[in-house]
């Protein structure tokens, strides 16, 4: 596909939105003005791409899944006969006696679910827009992603060297604790997401030294930020990426991914146990998990509504576990999504994982896509014990990573041969492996 000036405009629009999301989207609270601003910027960036007549073919299976994901929150806002909803709801969420409401929605918090719909809808449109861009332009978004990572890493160096109390207030609508994030573990996620791509850059001629220096700096920043799990996973990411990026064997790729999952779960689990013992041996992630699963048992069919977790969780909370701080997330995105979305959310999660495995089996010759697959895997592992994808910075990054995996220009047809195309960057020409 021939690159045009219009393609370059699209690249800069969406690339700028990606970078700004990593700089402003590190908050975890709902309803932040920074997140609303980013959603508007993303909509402005994707509109020309989506309205354009030309564009790459979009995988129909991926398109269908994204459409269902975007519709899921909207379906919870549709009014249904009150008698039907009340019959399917547990007692905790039924209307008070004497209520005359004839119609009710599935969601127990319409405003929260509406915000969730806006959040998912914008991300879905971003995903579709990137899928419609030429494969070369999708690859050209990588520098924008690395720029956002580099700015956060630089901010950590300044932040932790200038003060013993790195918390910064008043700049963004949330307190900044690490880099430009409210949560140091989410900063760690952004940093180790970049590591497979730095290893990927090291495979280019003349880029190895700079890539290795960047890898070392990233691991140091992980340690400086105080994320023990992040540092362990960061080192594991470098080792696994070095093997996976250079491997073309399905068996080797599968074995390395399995090892990475085990190491990642061990690292996250160890850090979680340490934190629980340091803070409170009783009130921690295991308690959040037990309580959320109790809520799922009562609401597995419909869910309680996307975005309503903080309020719905209180209906199942043990009275002895109520403190000054409230539980805003389950610290396990999978059980939280099923609690909020019911069986449909579980089915969509399973469908996504199946599609991801299908794509993984098709990319063993493509180094760029393998780097993206590693980054996605680490984020999915992290989501077992945290909620990184609830931040705009990481959710936007996750969308781009999935667009790389599912992009038809980067996919290798079953009987096609591997070939390389030239990519010009700063006056140098690099050979980029593309499947075609």
C-alpha cells in the first residue's frame, strides 16, 4: 500500500492522542476532567480515519467482538418491564416496597454505566480507526507510544531525586505518586509494556546499543518507583522478549509464553502477599476477591451494571471490614467485570482470549506483533491482581497493542512467504518484517 500525506496526518493525529493519554490519563478515579478531555481528543483524532473512504480491511471477527463489547454497557441502560428485572435481581437491589416504577434498567447505577459506555465506546472507535490505517502507519505509532513511556520515566527520575515525598497535587485532577500516575503499579505496567519493543528495536542494525541502554534505564526506573512486582516482571519481560522475538517455532513461543505467565503470576502474587502483610493481614485483595465472588453468585445472570462496583460491593461487604477507606475496585479485573456485566461479560472475556490465542498462532514470523503479544500478556497477568486497564493511559496502550495483533496488513496468510519492507526513519532505512 502506498503511503499518502493523508496517512501521515492520520498517524500524527492518533499518535498525538496516544502520547497525551500516557501523560494525562494516569488517574484511577471515575469522572476525571482529564479523562473526558482525552476522550474528546481521541474522537477528534479517529473521525477522519473512520470517515475516510480508503483504509485497510478489518478483521470481521474482531469487528464483531468489539461491536458487542461497545453495546454491552448500552444494553444495561435499556428499560425493561419492572416485573422481569425485579424477578431476576437479588433482594439487595430490588425496588423498595410501594414502588410504582413500570420500567427498570439492568444497571443499578445509570450514571456510572453511562460513563462506562462512553469510556468503552471511545476505545472501541480508536481500535477500529487503527485497524483501518495502513500497516506501516500502525508501526509508525510505536515512537509515539515510546515517547509517552520516556516522559513518564524522565518524570520519575526528577520526582524521586528532588523530594523525599514524591506526591504531587494540583497539577492534574488526581494526586500524582509515580511518574504521571496515581498508582505506582500502573506506572510499572506502562514501563514493562515498552520492554518487548525495546528488545524488538535491538534487532535492527545499529540500534542495539541504544536499545540496551533504554532497557537498563527502564528497569532502574521500575526499581526507583518502588514496584517490586514491576521490577521482577520487567526483568522477565526482557528475557522472554529476547527469546520470543528471535524465535520462529510455535513450540518455543508457547513454552516461553507459559514460562512468562508462571513468572508473572508468581511475581505479582509475591508482591501482593508482601503488601498485605505490611498494611493489613486481614483487609486486602483476598478479602476483596471473596466478597466480589459472593456478589457474582447472586448477580451472575445480569450483573449489577458497568461502573457500579464501588456501590454494589458494599451490599456484600462484611461489617467487620468497613473502614475509613472504601473499596473502589476488586483488584482483579476479571471478577469485577463479571460482577458488573454478568454472564455476558464472562462470555465476551472468553471470546477475546480465544481470538487472542488464534492470532498468537499466526504471528510467529512477525517480530513486531510478537512484541505486542508479550505486552498484552503481561497486562492480562497484571489484571489478575490489579486494575491497570481502568486507567486511560494503559487502556489506550492496550487498544493499540491489540490493533497490532489483529491488523490484517500485518497478518501472515497461511501459505504466504515472509518478506521485508523498508521503513525510513531519521534518514536511515530499516528492514521491517511483515507478513503478506
